[in-house]
């Protein structure tokens, strides 16, 4: 995790770690729901009427999707268990660092699970050639939005986006008196 400058000159180190942890928890709430729905779907798939007709390849890919969804679920939920273990020990920096790593690994497992799930379903419905094409496009799509764009834009300015809009988490400047507002 790259070192980060405080957003406000008045933000303490503790406040920064608290903010980082709160931001991470918000992100995990979104991913946690998605991975749990995917995992639940994959858990029920073998009990559907068409699953016995799946080929050995489809069943192998299904197992990759299932196990990677299980790993993703464990990794994305693990910051909660980690927080419980470190609760009130004043170890927020370690908690944020390790939770960041767990969330990143969880997203990687989720990517594998989602792409594998697409391959299972497209191979079941379409010819293998189209299944591979569509799965490759899906994998590339995820990589563009989850890896390439964040990597390319990791050095964006903190205050304004390219259109000049002030970002929500940028420090706001408030006038000190009513006279300043009227000027």
C-alpha cells in the first residue's frame, strides 16, 4: 500500500488510519455482497437438472469457479475477523495494511471465479470456440476496470478531476467569516 498524504493539514495520523479503514470497509461491503451471491449461485448449480449433462471440462472449470469463490469469500470477509482479533489494541495501521492485502487477494480470486463461471455457462450454451472468445472478452473487461485503469490513473491529482470538479474526499475550503463570503 503506497504511502498517502493526509487529506487535511489538521488530520492526525490516527484519524488518517481510521479514515482509511472506514473507506476499506465501505469497499468491502460492495464486494462482499457480490461474492456471496456468486458463491451461493455456484453452490446450487450442481443440484440443477442440467448439471449432470455437463462435460468433464465444464465440471473442472466449475470447480475452479467454486473454489475461487470460496477463497474470495474468505479473503473479503477476513478483515472483520482480523479487526475482532486486534480490537482495542491500537493496531489500526497493521489492520489497514493487512485488510488491504486481503481485499486485493479476494478481488483476484473473485475475478478468477467470475471468469470461470462465464466459461462454464458459455461453454454449456454455445460452441467452445464462442465460449472461449466471450470468456476472454469478459476477462479482459474485468482486467481493464479492476487493474489497468486504476494502475494508469494511480497518480491522479488529489484535488480536482480532469473536468475541474472537486472530489468528495478533497479538503473543502470554508470561509472564516460572513464578510469573506460576500467578497
